[in-house]
């Protein structure tokens, strides 16, 4: 099964990446001090924890995580593409 980054592009002002995780997997808790991060769920679902507060995301949902916030994501039962 595919996991992690499957597409990416970058310019001086923007980095864009599509990531895929199977059910129960995702990036470990971490902090991005360099920039805000926009999560847009394209397919599936995930639980995104921001500074310890968890929220469910489904296809079509979007949320911005401010730089400096601690975050972690776990894919839902059908995995996630975001």
C-alpha cells in the first residue's frame, strides 16, 4: 500500500504535497515552525490533533494549522489522501 508523499511541487512562496496513509497510520506528532500548513482531505478520513485537541476530518474538509502548533494525523478506517 502506498504511504507518505505521492506528489509534490514547490515554488519560492508555496509548497504543495499530496500524502496518502492507510488506516491507522500517519505522521507522528511534530511542529512546523517555518510556516502555516493547510490540510485538505481529498479522500477518506483522518483524525488531526492540534496541540492535543483532536478533530475528525472527512473528504472536503479543510483546516489551517498555524506554524508553531504541535500536530499529528492518523488515517481513518478507509485511509486518507490529503
